[in-house]
C-alpha cells in the first residue's frame, strides 16, 4: 500500500484546501492576477498561453472576467515545471495538455500582493527588471537553470544542477550550464542594473552543488596537497569549487583556502603544507598580481 503524499507546506499568508470534483472547494476560482502571482509570471503571459496553446480558463464566458478553476491552475503548474526543465513554451504546453493534471489545490492568498505587469517573457518566469536572460545557443538545461534562477527558485536550480552533474559530470555542467547563465546574468546587470539577487542565488546554488560533488579523499594520490586560493583582493572564488570537485574526483588531495586570502596567510599556508602546487584565482586582471606569486615562499617537498 502506497502511503499518501504529504502536501508541501503552504507559505505564510495563504490557506490551502484540496479540491475534489464533488467538493465545494472545487468551485473556487482564481483571477488572472491571482494565478499570475501564484506561478510568478505576468498576467500577459497567461493570456498568451491561453491564446497560443489553449491553456486558459476552461469555463470562460464572453463578457465576464476570466476565472481559473483548480484543474486549470494544475495544468499551468505542469507547464511551468516543464519550462524549468528546459522545454520550449510549445513543448511545455503539449506536455501539460497531455499529462493528467494532479489533484488540484486551491490557494487563497491574503492579503494579495500587487499584480505583476509587463509583456510575455520567453523564459516562462518573471525576472526582476522585466527582461529575460539572453542565452543564444545555450542548452535546454542551461535555459532551465536560467529560468529557475530568475524565478528565485533555488530548489529547482539545485535539482537541475544535480541532474546535470550526474549525467554529464562537473566539467560539462560548469562549462555548458553554469558559465553561460552566469554570463547572461552579468550581461543583464550591465545593461539594466538589475539581477544582483539572482546572481547571488545562483552562486549559492552552484556552490552547494559543487560541494556535494566533491568527494572526501581519505588516501590521496599526492603526498603533498594542492592549494586552491584566490588572490588577496579577489572575492569571487566560485570557479575554484568545480576545480576542487574534479581534482578530488581523481583522487588528488586539495586544500580550499577561499576568497581574498591575505598574502601573509597564504604564505603561512604554503610553509605549513609544502604543497605540490598552488592555484591562485583572479577573476579580474587587476587582481592578478604577479608579485603575489613571487612573494610566496619556496619549500622543499619531501
């Protein structure tokens, strides 16, 4: 006997009921604005999905406000889930229409936040600032990560990254998924000044995914470790984590020393560990000071 599924916790300020066909709650309907807030898309996006793919209110009457029944919302959630997995809008709509909708849940929000405005986003989620990410030539998985990041859905980002690492490995995930999305977010910030919170969320998700992908090397192949650190003024150490995961996966012992490590502390670490190699990362050229390398002590490896 399969145990019943436990519903996800309802966010504070909402109350939730499970609607059955013969339940009075089944008659509860939501406005376009309410559904848009629930899914995190603009109302115009819902109207476009209705017009293009038939994913609109099932009992819409001309001259009356559009109201979504619970099963309509459930289908839209299926479409959104497919979009986050990297499907195109047409593919996601086809999936939502072909898949039996789950038992609907009615969520009534109180008080209701302001409705989103704006046109349709080709990302399927409403990025801050009103524009999506430009990812020409990117993989579906990269587009899915971008959509999830813009939607501030850290759980979806981490699930997608975990799937990518499991299927394609750390290097491919970093090069083909993470780097394009990071570059697109940076480009968006340069043009609009928006999206710093998206960048931080993605950084944290990538960091967590790479740490999970880094095995503990109890018996390393190398007698002396490899030190991984940033230049003293460099505070962005994210690229060191996929490197650490790859090295550890090959049985290489490493020591992660993090961002903005002062020169005296780095020198102390070199003297104490007599490393086989030292990798120093600088994202910006102005931080790549050759004098730091020259100042490091030379140790005798035994």
